[in-house]
C-alpha cells in the first residue's frame, strides 16, 4: 500500500507575513470602505512646517503615526513592490535574526524616517521604503561579513533606489519644482527617498551590531549539537578502532595483530 503524503502549512516568517497581510488589509479597507481617508488619517506621518498638513508636536496622534505609517500604502504599485521585497528578503532576515529582532529593526527605521520627515521634508510620508532599504542593506552587510561582495544585492539596491527616485519625480508637486539649478531640483524631488535611505542605514547598522552575537550563538549551538549527536542517537559510546596487537605480518616479517572486540571493550571500560 502506497504511503500517504501529508503536508503541513508552515507560517515560516511570522513578522514578514503578518506585516504584508496587515498592509493589504488596511489598503483594501481604505479603498473600499473609507475612500482613501483611513490611510491619510491614521497611517500617514506629516511633514515639517512648510507642509500642507504640518506635524503637530502637541498631538499624541502625531507621535503614534510616526510608527503606524509603516502599514500605509499610497498606491497599488507601492504596495505590491514593498510586499514582494518584504516577503523575499524579510523571510531570510527573519530566519537569520529572529522575528522579534527584525520587528525591532522595522520599528527603529520607521521611527527614524518619521522623525526626519517631520523635521526636514514638506511632504507627508507613508509606506515601507525605509524598511525595504533596511532589508536590502542587511543582505549586503551579511555578504561583507562573509568576505564577499555580492553583485546581485548591490544591483537590487540600485534598482530599488532608482524606482524610488522615479516614483518621487512623478508624485512631486509642481508647486515646488521651481529651482533652475539641476542639483537643487534633484535634491528637492528626492529628499524623501534619501530620508528613507538614511533610516534604512540606521536600521541595518543596528542589525549589524546584533548579528555577531546572534550568529556566534547559533554556531556554538550547532557545534554542540554535532558533538553530542552520536551519543544521543545510540545511547552508548562509539566503539573504538582496532589497535595493533601481536600477529605475524606476511609482508615484512614483523609481528602485528589486532585485538579482539572483547579485549577492546575491556580496555575501554578500564580507561578513565
């Protein structure tokens, strides 16, 4: 009779999966029931004093939105791109650092991006750009720890940075696009992108400081597991190799033989 195959559903990356599901649920709820008002009200961090809706330092809700803007998305495009990066990279980083540590990195980079936006940028902020930058930079830094410069991660970083700049140029308000100097105009359009990049660097550096302790602990546990596995699996000590004992050698005329298994076990029991 053929053996019946059984499969188990594995929620392998709890934080990454929960974050993406929450992002999707909030976006659908906002699109269907609230007509775009939910994300603007509860999941958008406001800009500086030059913004249309400046950050109100006297409001408790403003400080909450410094963290909750991680769950917001301003378009289907940004939601899908962020979800893909979080599911692909987040699961790897979660396996490496743990769910709690990755969640802490997300909170740190989200908070830093919200604070920088409230102090420096005359635009509102919503989305996961800072966290995605954190994930990509963590992958690059992990390669550097292994003495490798992985071209794939660097290209991924450059492509995501270019996509963020292109998106910023599209959504940049025409009212502020007034500078005739190309560099100033470029910085005005992409200051939000560089802010998220700075927050991503902060989150990834935090992960880098934690990484040696985490990886070192994991290596120690693996080494101990390998050393104790033979004894744990059999319950007895492994049998020793046979040793020379007097017996004629037909090749060179010397005497060399091998002790019997009973003699070896007796010698082994007498040894300390």
